[in-house]
C-alpha cells in the first residue's frame, strides 16, 4: 500500500527546503514559476473560529502553553490565552510536543516531522533533526516521555521498518542528551502503534512501556536493556489503550481505558489490574486523566467529556456539544482530543482540555471550563469556501468541527471574523440561480440551503440510497449550469433507496417562506455504479460545462469517466482510460473549461498514478499533465479568466499550471503556510485565487501580473499616519515609491487627475496606486483610510442625588455606546462605557468618540462630594467575651455628635453617650455624624460575645460520694466557706459532714454555683483515727469516742441548729461526754478540729 502521509511529509519538507532559492521578494509581492507569475499572498482568516487543537505542553517557568494544531502547525500562548503566537507552520508536525529544560527559563522543544524526530532551541523558529540510528522513511510516531532526572532522559516508542527481521516492528528509543540523538534499545513484534503505550507517572523518574502481549517494561534513567514483566487482569486487546494515573508520595494508582469503554485500575505499577467500571460512552484518542491533587476526580472523553468525582464509579457529562454554539466561552466544543493536568510555579493545579474547536482550562476538575482560544488561533480546518458572486466581500466557508460559517467583521491584524451559522462539519457547496442561492452539505448527504445570506434551512435530511460515496462523507455537488434554475446536481444516492449511484437533480421551487421551502427531486435514469469499470464504484465527481450546459461530466471512484452531450439523456465512457481515484473524504475533481467546450480536467489521488489529466476532445480521451506536480492528492481546480493558468488546491499545497509550458509550479511563498490546501476559487474582479487550507484558515493569492513583463518593481505606498485614521476635515499624506507613470485609485475607481507621487487622502476607503508599463501595470499595496465624522451628541443623566459624601458614587448614564466621559472638560482615562461611576466633585460631561474623533459635549451634570468627618476609634479595657450579667464598657474618641449602632440588630441609634456599657452580643460601631449634609464616618466594628452561664448545678449523695453534673471544664467545691483545693472533679469522697456547695465553669468561662448541700456522716476520719458520736439520736448524754486515744489535742464543739456554740473543750481522751439533756429537739453539730483537719458529725436530739 502507498503511504500517502509519508509522501506528503516529504513533499512538505521539500517545499520548505526550496523556498529560499526559488522566490524573489518584490515589495509585498513574490515571483513564481521562474518569474512568470507575480503575486501577493494575503491571510484572510478566520480570526475568531478556532479549529482543532491537539497535544499540549506547559512551560511552568514562563507560564505558557504549547499546542500542536489540527493541520500540524505549532502554537504558543500565555496560560490565559491572551496572546496566541504562531511558532511554525512551515513543517508538518506530528502530534508530539515535549519541553526539555535547558536552563531555569529556557527549554528545548521536541516534536516530529513525519517520522523524523526534531528539536528546536529557538522557540520553534527553526528545527534540527535528532540523530536516529534507524530508517525513518516508514512508520508511525508513538508516545514520548521525558523523565525528571538530571539528564532529562527521554523515551520514545514508534512503529518503524526493521531490516532484521525484514518488516515493520515496534521500536523503543532512548536519549540522554535532551533529544539531540536517540538510540534504539528494544525491538518488539509489529502491532498498531496505539496498542503500545508509554506512560510516565507525574513527577517520577521512570516510565512504563506496555504492549498488547501483556508485557510491561519499567524504564529508569539507567535502563539500557529493558526487562519485561507480565501483567494480569488487563484485556489489552488489539485496540487503542489510554494510560493515566496519580502519584501520592510512594503510592501510585494507574488507570487504563481499553476497548473504548473498559476502565481498569492498578495499585502495583501495572502488574495486576482490576475492572473498575464500564464507561457511559467509548473514550476516544484523548483517553482519560486524573487529578494529582484530588484522586477522586477522573475525566475522559470522545465527542463529549465526562467526569467522575468518586474514582470512576459514576460519571456525569461536562456539557452537551450542542451548548457550545451559544456559549463558546464556557462550554466545551465537541470532539475531545486531549486532557492533561499541570501545576504552576505556586503548585496550583489546572487542567488543559483540547477539542475540535480550541482549548479550554479548568481549575476545578472540569466542573467549569473556560475557552482560552476565542480569538487569535488562525488554524481552522476548512473543506471549502464559496465567495458570493454578487458581493465578493461575503464568504461562506465549510469547516471541520466548526460548522458552516459566514464572513463578518474585520478583526485583529486585518483578519476576517466569521460567524458560525450552524455547527458540525460542512463542505461541498454549490451556487444556483446565477449565484443568488447557495446549497451546503454536511456528512452523509445532509443538504442545507440559504434562501438568503442570513438564513440556513435543511432541505434533505439524508440523500436516499444505501451506497455512500467518499466514505459516506460528502457527495459531489455542482451548479446545474442554468442560471435561471434554482437547482443543483448531486452525484450519488438512489431516490428509490436502492444501492445504485445516480445523478440527482435537487430543485427549490418556492423559498418565499424559509420555514416551508418547497422542493422537487429527480434522478437521471442511469446507474453509474453499475456501469463503472469495476461495477461497484459510485460517483466521485460531477460537473457541467459552462460553455455548453448540455455537456455533463461524471466520474466514479474507480477512475471511470462518463460524459453526456445531451444533458444526461445518453452517457458515454472515456476510451481506454482509468483516471485518478478520489481522496477518501473529498472525492475526485472534474473541471470543465469556461472558454473551450472540449477541454475538461480530471484530478484526484495521485500517489500511484498521475494526479491530473486533461481531455481536449470533450472527455473521449485523457492524457496526463502532471509534470512539476509531486505525488499528491488534488482537491479542487480553478483557473484565471483566460485560462492561461490553471490553479490547483492539493494536499501538497497550492499549484499553478502553465499550459504553454505544460508544467505545474508551486505557489508556496515565504509567508505561506505549508499545509493541505482543500479548495480554490478564482475571483475575477480582484484577480484573486482564494484557497481554503486544512489547518491555517483562508488565504488569498492575488495575481499582480502574468507573463514575462513582471520583473519591474511593484510600487509601495507609505503613509504619514501610523494609524491611517483621521477626523473629518483632516488629511493623510500618501506617497508612492514610483516617481513616474502613476495613477491613484480609491476603492478600485480611478481618481481623476491623481497622477503625482503624493496624494492627500481626505475620504474613507482603500487607496492604491498603479505604475503603468507598456505591457500593463503593477499595483501597490492597499492603504485603508478611515475618516470619522461624529455628529451625534450624547445625552447624559444621573441616578439619585448629585450631592454625596466622599467615598460614595453617582451613577451617570449616556444614551450612546461610543462614549468618552469628561471631568471639568478633560477626558477621564478609560471611561468609555455608557455607564460611569462618578466619585469626584466637579462638572461631568460626555462626548461621542469614534476612531479618536469627538462630537460636541453633552449636557453638564455637577456633582459635589462632601468630606466625611473624623473616623471614630473605639477603645475598651476588658475582655470582649463576657458572661450573663457582665458588661463591657466601650469608649468613643468622638465625644459629641456621635451615636452607637449594633449592626447585627439594626442601623438605628442605640445610644449617644461616648461611654457605652454593653451587655448583649453584637457588632458595635461608633458613628460620627458631624459632617456636612449628613455625611458620616464609621469606626471599625467591635464584636462582643455574651456567653450564657451554665445552669445552677445540683449535688447528689450516693452514700459514698458527692457528685454533680459532668461536662463542665472546671469544678470548685467548698465545705462551709473553706475551698477544697485538692478536689477538682465532678465527684469526690467527703471526709466530714457539713454544708457543701460546688461551682461549675463552662467552655466559655462562665460559672454558676449550687445551693448548700447538708451532708450528715455517722463518723469522720483523722489520719487513720475514726471518731464517732453515740448514741445518735441521744435523749440524754452523748459520747464522742476515738478509735484510739489521740496523740494531739482535739477541739470539740457542740453547735446548735442556729449556729451557737453550746459546749467547747479540748481533749486527748479516747471517750468524751457531751451533756445534751435539756436541749431542744433538733439536729446539732459536733465539730472536731485537730489543727489540721476539721470534721463534723450530725447529732440528733429526739423529742
């Protein structure tokens, strides 16, 4: 099989190598085809419809992101997306991009061009080939990983041609010199490259190589001969596999997505795997990714993205693809191509998501995303453009992933902004009714229609029939040749739902009501599939001769060419000829001459045969005209008006064919991207070939001159103004580099009498000058002058009072959007919106400003901002956390004309005394209201917290212990008035009868005390000596008896219920008599004191 990708990589390389020697710069023009063509390349856009972005790398030191774009160009942007830069579009980069640090602020950029690894030390401006010890003209690049060791060891896996055994193999390469050279260290049996993956855990100094034979290799910096280990539990079928994971200290979790929707997990560096879940949809090439800071967060995607917050158990969709069109800044585009988590220099994690419509960043695991590529990434992949014949400023463009678009305003750098009218993939468009109506096509035969330039409606949901041409992508379509007919020819399909391939006529009969368009469909009675040379190939191209509309040409996918000279009644085949087959997604090309009815060109895939053929006998026979064109695929043909040049859009770039020389020449210029050019149309009014590229947007090539007279210098206009913008009544001096034979033009119209070298421009428009020669003229670069006249005077008004206090603001509004606010007749810097917040005293006005030109001033509004009085300060000298019943005294430094508020309760005054006692919780503020017109100043708030006291505790006696409630932070016990310092718990064993109480303290430090608890014990203890009173109750005498005679003197007191001392003596006797006869009944107290300890025994005197 022919490796067309490898052929095109070689074509692109050769184009870049040839540039410096084949092009002569002449002002903004360049010469081509050995100076036969003088032309100017102009990038048209789009500026605001970003195409597909792929792999990404992050430069942490400089906080910049690098991207490979669809179409294989290289881009860079600050992380916020506010400064996209094209680094290189002169090479066809593979989807590999890695940064290797070379210093604290600089990196080496690694990528691949085709299969050749390359590196750049100047931010992608130039690339050097890495020295590889293998044959790299065949194969497919795979994964690359850079380790974090001192050498930044690099591992790279690819599918390449092996000499022994002879044939393709999987090869692993290693570099220890930052990518300058690579050495092969492992060869494995051949396999699809997406089934052999390299994966490096984040911030680790090793990587894993995993392949479909259930083998795994752990690759360290010092690895020279990798040793395989067996994996278990992973299917590893012959399908694409995605590996990702997370490293936490020494713990690593690896994930794999296999067979599209099988999520596996490994905790032992990939040796064994377990199935986690079946994903809700199949994952695409983007695979999955897991956060390095929150390991529960997993994301994967294909058309749409899905995220999990529970390690893959459940998934939810990030957003539907349909949400993008109306919320492109915040909603992911369809077709996810890449996920990757990075950390910045502060350790903050963020995720980059690449899609078919640009790149996004998420700072919260995909819960919210924002588009960093809304403008400035000029990488749209266009299938085709159609410029309106009636208004050449209107361009319709069919794109990959970014839908059908229409040119809108001019954006930055003169590039066009485009409006996306309908999402999806579009191409293969055709005008009808003399260029007034447009038909546009989406994949699988979806036909949409523009009844006017603003509206798009669907005509055909799907072309009927079971046979789908061009991989089911796009059907050939063309104008039917009759400018009075609103119909087109569609090649392929079968209105009877069979498997034939017929030429179908689709006609709009009434489009007055865009919501109810009327159509008819008819097909020619000829099955091109059945009549093709192989009997099974459907239509690949269709065209009608502009010179003789009875001549219709049809090609089929096997290279058969058919022609009809009676508008499809009868069909003939070209004699003994097999033409080019179609490109898989674009079809073949038939291009009839616009000046000779017998000439038709037939082009297509030209890798195994010539890419372009020409017939000069109306399609009866063809001959190759591919001299000068490389082996490539031709997507579209056009021609300049006299057909002295044929123009081709090809996979290898733009080409021009000179029939007089029978040779093709490349039109690649020094500033032109090396890309696939998918479509071309010639715009006669501006001598311009408009090309649609498949990765760098739309480019115009203006033919300044054709022939042998073009070597004269092209004039150049210089302007006396840096901006070329002036106000009405001013002028700009324009000067041409040509001193003779000049003629000035404004908007393409000759300016009568303007033939001098200088011109003073006073009118808006595009100015050019032509230098006249005998053989024609050369036209200068265009200079656009904008003259602004502002006649509308704005009106302004204010909201609320215009006398306020300093720190307040007055909202001013204007009835105009292009506004400049003024204070005291001077412009206020940056005040250019229709709403302005005025904070200073003075006279305010506004003017309309357009391109720096101002209208007369609006009405005036005077605003007065009165000064605020001195700000009070609150002082206090006790804690702000208080308990119930306590208070804090607040002192204001403003003694008169002030008041207090508790802002948690209300803004109403609660006192005017500068000394203010507070007992309640709140945020207290002192306000000075001594200012003019009620202006006040407020102190900083003081927060007071009033904590509740605990409930009064209760004391309980269980016969052994006294206790109170638990749960307090502190306990204090008393016997009578004596503090029991050694008792600190909620319970204790008392040694004596008496009056006990306890105080408890809660967590806030607030306390309360119990009532007196009267404890009566039958005996007390003193240092091992037991004392009892008996009998008890005692009707007459009572005795105090020690268990042994005390060695120290004891004081014994008999106390009445009222607290009077009735008896008082000291003793060392073992038994001591108390005289109680005659005492009134009641409870008496016997108090014993040895000088160290006091004990009490209750004595009851009965009635």
